[in-house]
């Protein structure tokens, strides 16, 4: 079971409005997305209380993917208090995400 919060059009804006949120735009059929899943679960545990890790399924939430100009998946967006502060596309090393989340949390 994933440690990440499922984000939809209904709860997206309120979920990223306060604090730091890492949002994973993914799809079930995406191999690289499946590779990132355990890394995101680790980040959700390591940053519990400091940042939220959320997932947006691009197949069921196409409007959100379009709004944030997601061209390829996985796309990882980091928000701070509702503002987009960082973007990663493709498989991303955990260390880069830790650094980006730490910077955003400072």
C-alpha cells in the first residue's frame, strides 16, 4: 500500500495550499512510474510531518496533468504554500528529491 496521498481535482488545491508537497504525476501502465513508487513511499515516511507526498493518476485526472503541462511521466512537482517551486521529469534519484524537499522546507 502506498504511503502517498491520492490527489484528485477535488482535493488538489487544498492539499498543496500549505507547506511543502511533492506531487507525482503517474499512470499504472508506466514502467518508470512503478520504479519511482518505492522511492516516493520512502520519502513520504522520511518527510512525515515536514512534507506531503501525493500522487495524481494522469489517466483519471487528465485535467490536472494538462493544467501543469505534464508532457511525460513520471513528472514530479514540488509545491511550497501552493506555488510550484521545482519540477523533475522522468526517473529521478532519491538524493535529488531529498535535496529539493529539504530546500523547499527551509
